[in-house]
C-alpha cells in the first residue's frame, strides 16, 4: 500500500475513523492518526479527535510534524527497516524543541533500535513541554508501517506513570485498524478489478464513439486521473490508447478485407479528414494506409 496515494489515505480514514473515536472515548485523550509524508521528512496528520477534558493539545489535520521529537514520528521510524530508517534520519534537521528532544541521528537510532520489539513509543515532553503522547503503528503483514496512531494530553491528564496502560489500548486499536484496512483494501481491489473489466468491454463495444470513451469515468463516479491509473494497472495501457489500438485494428481489417477507399475508411472510423487518418495510421503502423494495402496485395 502506497501511503502517499490519496486513495489509500481516504481508505484509511474512512475505515478507521470510528475506531479512532472509540480510542478517544475509552481513554478520554486526544486521538489522532498520521502517515509519513511523501518526501519522508515529516509525519502528516490525517485525522484528530479532541479529548474529553476541558484543555488539551489537538494537532491540526494536514499538520506536518517532526519525526524525531514526536511519538507518532518515532513509531513510524521504529517500524521501518534499519537501513531505510537511517537513510531518513540523515535527512532530518533535529531541531531542539525541549531539553528532552533527541538531538542527533545516532542517539535516536539507538533508542529506536532498543525498543524495536515494542509496538509502542512515547513522547514525554519532547515536542511540547508538558504534553505527553503514547503511539503505536498500523503495520501490514510484512511489518511495514502504514500509519501511526496515538493519544496525547497535557501531562497533568496523561502522566508519565500512566503511559504504559494507555499504550496497550493504542496497540489494540492499531491492530484492529490493520484488520479493517486489510479487508477494505481487498474489497476495494475486487471492486476495482470488476470495474476495469467492465470499462474494457465498454471501450471494445464503443471505441468508435470518442466522446463516450473519454467521459466513461464520469458514469461510474471516478475522477479521470484515478480511472486512468486503475485501467493502466489492470490492462497495461491507458483507456484512450486502448481505444486508438482498437481503431487501428479496425482500420487494418478494412484495408485488408474491403475495397473501401482510404477516405471512406477514415469516414467510417470517425476521423475528421483522410489526412488526419493517414497520419495516425502511419504513426502506428510505420506506413501510410495506401502503402499498407499495396504491401498486402504484393
């Protein structure tokens, strides 16, 4: 799963927001979920639900936080393969927010390696003085981190001594989120597979109607870019390129099996002019329609 893909992020939030709400209600703390940013130098908040106390810290949705000084950032780093993690650590600026913030790659890597077997990590005033966090990761079957889940509150509501008990609840929710996400992803993949099979059949039956093919994605409620991406993944060709391929195959059959003129064939295939058809045919076949027919006859 590509955590930078908007479709994955939507799938993640849509299928876990109720579990995040449960975590907030069970702990009374602010609960949030985030993923690694595309450039892998920050974490990015996807959803945050404020705690039940009258005061607390609530990260803004879309906020990009530092990895080295936050529980969710360290949770993601800690679940990456060591070589991948160290490559990211070399890119970080290690800004000092409090006297507890890790200040260099070596010390943070040592800390993360020491808790590699744990499913949780803490931030005890490392990013904001007086704010504590307990985080875990939603990991796939290979152990790769997909998202970080955490609870956070002022230290008066979430003292260091109570972090372990809240960490257990965060871990349990992270596990539930993966199961939910896995099932949703499987279901979504199956639906996309069927949708792209139907799209292929539609183009095969309607390739002469350029407008119908071009706007087919609207009839199934998909964006153009997402439709093209799924179609290419399924059939190894873009939808409009597939249409042109079918158009060219029809042109070859008409040149081979009929006595229609090149102009008549161009008209049948919906081209605006014979010249436009001839250029398109030569681009695909390497020779003009007339030469293609002469070569067959010879």
